[in-house]
């Protein structure tokens, strides 16, 4: 009877250890597939804030807007245009910025979006659009952001309507990580940078590419 009991306990122990190992393996695999790797992004996209600031000097929006109400005037005189979803890209909710940019910046995004979409087609992959997570900030929203984000302490180039952010850790309407889409987006960005159409800084902690379109 004692032997049967010991055998029973050993079996229960074995099943428990086996099940736990399997569960951990599955969790690990889940974590691995959920994370994406932005290969060499720190090296390839390392243009610092002062370079972005210089690039904003030619913006049609010459000085920062204080509050949201001030945006209207610049929409009227066409210094700013509303950013809407386009080919190859979608717009995120923007709690600390507004979806308005200069006409040249929107043309730049359209060109990047088309290049990205074409690259997806050439790779025979269904295109999951990249996500624009931030665009124009007013002094008011920039100050609010400074309170929660230490990276926002420096002068924000988002105040001039030619800087925006693209998420690298998620794509499409499902907001999912996608290594294949990221691997397609990286050379498209590099190509635009090589053509001297923009400045790009990879932001690991903000999970975005901080991009200033040259005007
Ligand atoms: Zn940014």
C-alpha cells in the first residue's frame, strides 16, 4: 500500500513538473513572437535633436502655436494641412499632439507610404500600414508631455509642423508587432534619408521613429 502511495505521489509530481515546463515554454515563445527587433536602427537613424531643429527653420510654420485654438489661423492660410489616413499609413489617437502638418511634410508621408506599399507588394506580403503616432504639438501639449516624459525635456521639433513619429513596434489597425513589416519599413526610411528628404532619430523608449521632413 505504501509503495502504491509513493508511486502515486511521484506520478503527480512528474505531471506537475512537466506541465509547468510546457507552460513556461509556451509563455516564452509567446513573448518571443510578440517582440520585434529594429535591426541596427540606433546606428542607422541617429540624427540628434539639434539637427532636427535646424531642419525646422524652413517650415511654413515659423513659430510655435500656444494653444489648440491658434491652429485655425494656420489652417486658413494653408501653413498647416490636416493629416488623414493615406496609402500605406494610418493615424493613431494623439493625446499630446494634433493631426496637422505642413503641405510638404504630408507630401513626404504620402511618398513614404507609397514606397512602403510597393515594397510590401514586391515582397508578396499583405501590407499592414505603418502608424503615425504623433504630429503637431502646441506649447500647451508640449508642456503637458514634459511632465510625464523625460525625453520631451529638450526643445520639441513637433512645434513646427514638419516633425512626426512612426511606431516601429506595431503595425496596422490591429496595432500588432510585425517583424516583416518593420523589415520592409526600415529600408524605405533609409532610402528617404539617403535622398536627403528627412532627418530620422530612432527612439527605443518611445517605440517610434522621430522624423523631420526637409522643407
Ligand atoms: Zn517625435
